[in-house]
């Protein structure tokens, strides 16, 4: 997994960047090859041959249509939901990261391109002169010249025909679509993109789509996303233990949060009854950036059979990666090589990406929760923690195993490993429908605390947090930390169970424990009667790991020549 910093969801993370793309047209004049120039546009479309065959197990248009209808049914009367595609994110100069769609947008449409906006109407509306519209998608237009450089586009017609949207149009038509925003009693939106580029050559890019929405819907320039986040988190989780502490921490990072009337009244309250009254006195307004997120949390937390098929595939691929790497693991390997082996297996089985940056930490690096540098040259005889997950058709696995490159656990490594494994078994036992979301976490904490006391690593039970600082579970799906309401577990939830113990050098304990980092993480489907471990194919016990590591790998003969 990528462990969450805690199990309290009052930790909003936002990326706020603004970038601009430099045109390459002048490079040809400076002596650079003409191939570096990208044409801005070609007005006349061309008829193209059918594209090559792609995988056939993507989510169907019927799935996305059902998701839209379920969400639309939950909209308030005279309401509209507005969702934007994800921004294109720049890596360096004229190189962008591989595009990754907003998971909510993917969930509702299956559309995988940028510069788009989706509208869902509670009651039929007239859009672009067409009456009776309940859903409208505005997409980036076809542009054959650009498509020859950056890939095929669906365009409005393609989105209508292939994705089954009722109304589609080019994004340049959004501003003049005739949507009467004043007629809506509720305008629901969530996390407006702020790290957008304003491309002067594209008057309907995401930056302009958001600006059009803000202007036409009446979202004032005084809207502050960080303040709104804090208010929404307070409404949802304000009655949970520790909420006030998280709000005060947010105020340190963003002082203007303290001026919110809701936050003022909430922090002034001294009882749960008074806090509840403060929250109820400040509901979301007409322009509501809270309710849509809550509805999507409910929908996405319970996986459908179609989603589970993709999740199972991603998880099985990840488990197979763990198996093959364990067979190949040697003391003279480096972390980066281990990472590459995992990711090769993913792609060999058709997974397009990793669900998150692979974590491969040997020894001291395994004690860093989100270690991603992966550049230690030799693992030697230190344990190596491998937190890696394949992403298959948008759905992410999250599987962690810890193994000894020598093929055998040392006595100290074995003791810590078996303590973590016992904690995970206790966490699994707490996975049942109706249980509190925190139940698996609490079960793992009790076992870790008792075990560390018994080993003499801590002197007081509460000191266990020094060596087990994260929560044991999070939802899993289109996001590695997926949407969910953190309420009672329900059949169809997929969660992680991932206890860990991390003892960096210099810790106040016997040095024989130093630089031992162990995490064991599996992906559990909550069923009607308990749970199913979806990643069980990756061995977990000491005996099974050591036995597998003695077996040959299908990749055993793969050796590249030395570069002199």
C-alpha cells in the first residue's frame, strides 16, 4: 500500500499548480529539425481507417450509464451536478505526464480525454437548443493533425456513439449552450481543478471551461477551495475523535480557514451536542461543493461485479509480480532492478500502469513509509519491503510483501515479521459487514502493541505508535486510496489490511532490531459473511516465502550484457 498518514479522513490533499506550454514553432528557425514542430490545427476532418483492436474487457457504456442514472436519482429537486475532466499535468518543458482521467469522470462516462465537462440534470433541460436533456458531455473536438501527434480523439460524435451519452457537443460550445444556471436551486460540484494551463491557442481548454462555469453559475472570486475543504470535512467528520486537532492543523497551513463562521462556531463548542448544532447551523449553500462528493463516496465504495472483475485482475497481476520477484530476489540486486521486475510483470499481463509509485525499500529505506527513490545499489542481507500495485483499466491493486534477499529470515527479522503477520490475521478477523471501518485497524494495533511490549522494544503500550504510525485500512478501487464514507463496512467494499512495524537506526531499543521494516498488505473484499483475501496468491508466512524463494523463476535466464 501507500499507507495513509492516519485513519481519520480529515487530511485533504490538493495539488495547486499553474503551468503554461511553450510552443515549438520557432525551433525550426533556430536550426532544430522540422519534426519538432507541432501544427496547431487543421480545420477539415479526414476519414480515418478503423483503429487497431484494443482490449475488450473495459467497463461498458451500460455500466457508466447506470452509474450516471444512480447519481442523477440522488440529486435534489431542481439540481445539477457538474464534473470536470482532470488537467493535463506538465513534467518538464514540453513533456507532459501520461494523462490520467479524474476517476469520478471515468466512473460516470468512460471518457479518457482532457478538456471536458459533464452535466447531470435532475429534471430534463434544454441544452444547445435540444430539449429533454438529462445529461450533457462537452468534449475536446476532433483534430486530425494533432491526433497524428498525440493520439486519437473521440470528438462529440464519437462520445455519443461509443459512450452512449444522450447529448454531446464540442467544448467550445459550452459557454453558449444556453444553460440557465439561475434556474437551479442546487448546483453541485466537487474540487474544481486549479492546476490548469491557460493555453491561448485553445479558448475552450479546461482552464476556460472552469472559468465559464464559475462566471455563469455565479461562483464568486471569493471562493476559497481550502476553506471549503475544511468546512466540508467538519460537516462530515466533525463529531469523530480528533476532529478539532485536524482543523487546527489545517488553520496553521491556511490561516484564512479560521475566519469561516462554521469553523469559528465549531471550535468554540465544548460538547458534541454543541458541535452538532454548529454544523447544522451552517449547511452547504446553493453552490454546493460538499454533497456531490458524499454521493460519489456512497456509490463508489460498493463495487459492482464488473468493477470486481477488473480489481481481481489487477490484484492477481500484482500478486504474481510478488511471486516472481521473490523467486529472483538476490543480495546483489538493487532496489530499482526489483522495481523494474515488478512492473515488467504488470505489463506482461496487460496492466497499463502502476496504481502509485512503486515502493521498494531495503533495510533503512524500508522504514520510510512512502519511500520512492528506489536507488540503493545492493540489498545485501537486509529485508526488502516491496509495496507495489498494478493498475488495470483504471482499477488499482495495493499489495505489499517483505522478503529477505538471502532467501532466509534472520532470527530478529523473523520475530518482527511474525508479529506483523499475527496483527494482519487479527485485522482480517475484524473484516465483516457491519463492523466499524476502524475495527481492522484497532485489532492490528492491539496485537502490535502487545508484541512490541513482549519483545522489549517498547516499555508502555501507547509507545507502539513510534513503530506503527499509520492506519491498517483504506478503500481500494479507481483510486488506490479510494472513495468511501468510512462508516460501517458493507458487502462489496474492497479495503486493504496492512499492518507494519518500522524500526529505524537510533531507535530506543536493542540495536539488533534497527533497520528492520516490515509491512504485509493484502486486499480484502467484504462479503455477506466476512471477507475474501483477493491477493492470497502472494505468500505471506515465513515458511511459504522461504519455500517460494528457493524455486526457479520464469525470468531466471533474463540477463543483460554489462555496459562498459
